[in-house]
C-alpha cells in the first residue's frame, strides 16, 4: 500500500503499548461499551496500566461510563493528555472529552473521522501501557477499517465480540466474525451479555431471552467463549454513576461475572 508519512509516529506510540484489544458488536445496545469499560477497570484492578479509547465518534459513552464526564483533554507538549478515571486510573480518550476541551464538533464529521481516529493514536500521550482497550461503534464501519489499518505494523491482539443471546444479535455477530477474518484480525473470543436476569433481591436467575446462543456460536466457529453476563441492574446503575463496577468490594452477580470474564481475556 501507499506509504503514510504519519505511520512512524503512530508506530512509536503504539509500540509502547503491549496489548491492543478491540471490543466489537454486531449491533448497538448489547452492552459493548459497558463491557469495554468493565474490562478496562478489571485489568486496572489487577494492577495493569490501562488506556481506553472510545472510537464511537457519534455516540461516545466512555466518558460517562468511566466517571470522567465533562472533563477536558489537555494539550501538552507530548500530545493530548487523556483524562484519568478517578476510580481506577484508567486513561480515557473520547470525542466527549475533546468537546469538553473546546474542540469544535464540526471537525468530527464524515471523512474527518478518519483523521481524528488517526490523531487518537498518533497524537495522544498514552505513555507505556499494558493494555489499550478500543471501544468501537456497533457493526463494521469505517472506524473499524481505519483503526485496523492504522495498527497494521503494531498488530492488535484481536477483537472481543459482545453479543446478547437473541438470534437477531447472533446473526449480526456472524458478519462481525466475517469482517475480522477478512481483515486478518484475530478473534479473542465471544462474551454473551444479558443472558438471564439475576434478581437483586433473591439472586434467582430467570432466563428472559434464550440463553447459550453466544456459546453455541463460539463452538460453531471454533472461538473461545469468554463469559456469560446476566442482566443485573447494578451494571446499569454503575454505568450511570461512572463508578467501578468490578471493584473488589462489588459483589453483585453482574460484577462477579464481569471479573471472571476479564480473567479469561
Ligand atoms: P452498547 O455499547 O452495545 O450500545 P451499552 O454498554 O451502552 O451497549 O449498554 C446499553 C444499556 O444496557 C446501558 O444502559 C447499560 O447500562 C445496560 N446494560 C448493559 N449490560 C447490562 C447488563 N448485563 N445488565 C443490565 N444492564 C446492562
């Protein structure tokens, strides 16, 4: 392909990061962003240095999920300085934090999205990290193509696919798997979210949707099954508050399932 003059600067930044993991989903609303946030917090809780990059340019949610809503990215001599989660120290970059620093939202439309994603990798002072978790928009869009291309020399470890157990969601996952194999992106495994409802009062688990679809799909494609996460109101609550759902003190069924899933990554 054509030589990108920015590639050496991109590679320099990305070479300082040991593991780069994409979090993807076939459709929206399946809990992909919540999973990316929980994974970041979970790895950080285990003592890893973690960054979280929100590539959802039009619908960024990580600033809120990570408890840094309204905080601005600072421009320093080393580049854009990510905002830092007060709960876990995870470094977060999203369009929301750029807007908070007074950047013009018009600059993030259409083809400029590609340029922006490049800046998120090239111009952000991530420093040395064990993990960079990359939350992507639902489906397979330009953002995915762009980031895979940008990381061509510093290969991501792969993608974690998040799905709910219903067949509509599972059908879109097949496309996601297809995309990853075409782009030569390794698939780390599948997470099934909202598998069942765990009652916060009595702990009884009811299967609201069918369950096990994610696991069967993983089997069909010979992929790892990373975990099954129940519907748990505390997951939504922590998301609203931007607090750390997988903190050692949290002991809901949801947080425990998430922690276990982090261990499998
Ligand atoms: P996506 O990134 O796939 O669009 P989100 O992570 O934004 O999905 O989740 C969508 C909504 O569902 C959010 O309000 C979130 O708090 C909630 N949610 C996600 N997973 C669960 C779960 N296991 N139990 C309860 N609520 C959940």
